[in-house]
C-alpha cells in the first residue's frame, strides 16, 4: 500500500517534479495545491493523471490542503516560504518533503531560528521532514557514500566540494529571480524584502551552502561545525532592479 501525497507549488520549478511524484509506484493518490488555479489545471486536465488525481483533490491554499486526509506534502514553493509552510504542515499532522533551501531570507540569525523551529516541530509532532537537496541524490554522491561504507576510502582527512552557478548564462539566476517575482507570492515578497533593506540586512555568501557541501559531508558522515566565507560583488550589469520594476508592473 502506497501513500497519499499533496504537491504544494506548481511553478516553473515545482511543476518539473509533478510527473515524477505522479509516476512513483509508491504514491497511490495525488493532490495539487497552488494559489494560481491555471497551474493546477495544467495537470488536472491530463488523462494520464485521472487514476491518481480525484476531482476534489485540488486546493488553492496551504490552509486548505493541510485540512485534508493526505499522508504527506511535497512543498516546492518560493524559497522564503519553505520553513514556515513545512512547520504548518507538520503541525497539521503531515509528513513533509521540501525543496531547498530550508529557507532563503537575508537575515542569517533568522535563518537559524527557523532551523531550530523546524527541528523542534519535527521532534514534538513525530512527523518526518525531508530536505530535497539535489546534490545528495546525484549518482556520484550516492556511489561515494556506498563505497565509503565499504571502507574503500580509508580514513578521511581532507575533502573539497564545489558548486558553480553562473549568474547570466545556463540556468540564469536573474531569470530565476524574475520568475519568482511573478504571481501573488512574488509580489508579497517584494514588500518583505524592502523591510530587510530598510534595516540594512543583506544576504550572506553561505546562507545556501548545501549544493557544494552536502556531497563530501554526506560521504564522510559528518556535519559542519564552523563556516568561513568570502562574498563576491558581481561585476556584470546588475539588472535586478529593472527586473523588480518589471515584476511590479506585471
């Protein structure tokens, strides 16, 4: 017997996972949740979804889907929403899988506070929380963990991990930001972001370290105890302000 799973967030990123969860043999029932109804319709109208998606399993709010009888929720919403939404889901008796990062906001101290709250909620409610860190599940990392358990690497004394993501090409981070600001959630974030700016709070270089560090850390079965980081000022044309203006006018 499989599980019943609700997918929360069907934007450009979340929609890429929908077909994977629907096709999984251990998922018997699928529910969809998004504040933009047209995103739900894009999947609900597919004949291939009829055997797992019932007409009543479409929700337009996290509050509504948390009241359902689903076993678990996969939360792939905007990154500044992950931690509070995961906590709300566990409080409602749902196991949770969420996209990375746990939360992305400018204030590092606030990030740590949300991490503590997430752990406390998980422990108190007995619900499972899983962070979908992509590097952890890459074939190379899975292979190295298996070989490490076999003792193939001997004793670890040093390891390196790298994650290079260009701002302007390939998976363009400026375009990612533009897409995140589309819709109601994005417009709400612009107001919160302005609050941080007025307080002089800026994001740090190691607020989102998991892509580069989770590989070697998982292979060594270790955890971070200290962080040393250097920021870098992007030297290409910064069009972020223009993108924000476009989003405000959209």
